[in-house]
C-alpha cells in the first residue's frame, strides 16, 4: 500500500481525535464534578446528595467520606458498587493521580476521586449521555504544511517552576523541564515545554486567533519526535483542551511566556456559540 500523503495522515489524525472524545468514559460522557466536603458526602439520585447521580440510580447508594487526606466509600445496606472488577460495600479509594486509580462503576456510570492540590472531588462519567452522538464534529483550519516546523528541545539544567493558569482562575505552579526553539514567519520563537513521564513533549500555547477563532484560553500540542530524534512542531495538530467540550474538566492553560504575538492559523478552531 502506498504511503499516506501528509494531508491524508492529518485528516486521519483529526478523525481519531473526534472519535476519541465520544468513547466510553471520555470527555463527552463527563457529566459531573463534585468537590467533597470534610466528613460524609452522600451519593445517589436524591437531589440532596453531595454527589448527585442520574435518576436511574437509587436515591441513596452510600457515602464518600473525606478525612482531609483520603477518601473512603461505604454503601448503604443492600447496595453494592463495582470498584475495579469486584463488587464492594466498602473501599479505600485511590485518586486519579495515583498509579492505579480506583474506578467506581454502577448503572452505566463511572466515578473516580480526583485530587487537585489539597482538594478532593468526584468526577462522574455517564456513558448513556446523548451528547456522545449529538455533539457537533470538531472543526479545523485548512491543512498547511508550512505550519509543520523543525524544533530544537533544550533541557533546563534543572526543571524550573512556572505558573500555569487553570479553569478556576487560579495559578498552579508546575515544573517545566525545558524549552523548544523554532522558526515560523521568518522569526525565531521559544516556548516552554513539558516532558512527560513517557518522554512526550507537551506544549500549551496561546496566540491571537484565540480572540475570535480558536479556544479563548489557548490550545495544546504534542511535538512529533521522529525515529532519528528530530523534533517537529506540527501546528496542524494543535487541539483544544477538554474544557472546550465539557464544563467538568479541570484544564490548565498556557503560561504567560507561551503567549505568541502572531496568529497561528492552523489546527483546531472553536466556533463561538456552537459547542457546549
């Protein structure tokens, strides 16, 4: 079979991105985010529940108990839920930042404890949510290979701490492992980039298209690393953060030093008034 053209490869990648958000337990089935108070937090379909579930669930299934450090689950007599592959009435729950988070399942729902700083919450997915089918297709700028540019990664002597704004309007401090330099529009640019545990180079950036054409708080990009070690930034693959698709994501956005002063008319767009 002939090798795919660049345009075919990008279109296939974009199609996969659109399909992925519609899968079970992905962004379009995300149906709730509940921050836990200290002590007991009731969960069930009762509107008085701190963690309110859809009407198909019994009014009160049980409680999440938060002691300030960890979260336990206890169901009411006669009620059981799945944690992992086992039906349980009691479980100490590992949060999403752990190596093996505890996923709670019942009635086509999935829940997990999320940890953000000193706060603990419960994230809810509803795989029966019709938005998985009805949500509009993602939209993109025309493909322009000029926006695929070689880049050089330079590691800092030691990771530097940088402030990243988040969805709540706060600024969270995270380590940054290095930066990339690249030439675009006849000028050289430098952006901080995170090196993930698996070696992926992950970039958050903002450019003036966010004022009218792309997501207001900026976009994400994963660098292409070739087998020979060469690095490319392909802005045709720039994509929106999960907050573009759901109100229940906890997104982190581009730091100030990653704000570009020219338009990057490539990658995913964000038509105002269409999504969410």
